[in-house]
């Protein structure tokens, strides 16, 4: 391999082998598929199902609340 060049793995990653991916578009507030997905800066995912993508914002909120509670608990112990 020439200096300054790196090997790149070009195969797409797949979590289930089905090839179907779903995304939640924060710009259009809808589920999108590989066929019509917006740029990465506007989407969450990929998800294995449309239902998972549709619930993406709820999952984000739940995780943020859990992390904030953990941060508060940790900060309280440090005093």
C-alpha cells in the first residue's frame, strides 16, 4: 500500500441481514427509509423497524432524563 493511503472497508454494515433501514427525520418529522432518507445531520438511526424509528425522540428523551438523574446523583455524592 502506498504511503498516505489507507485500506477502507466498503461493505455496508447490516444488523439483521434484511437490508431494510428506517430513520427518524428531525427536519420532516417522519419515518424515512434508505430510499428517501435526508442527509445524516437531519436523521436519527438507522433502526430495524419503522416503529423503532417513530419512537426515536421518545427514546432520546428517556435516555437524557436517565443521564441527567445519574449526573445529579453523582454530583450529590461528590460533596
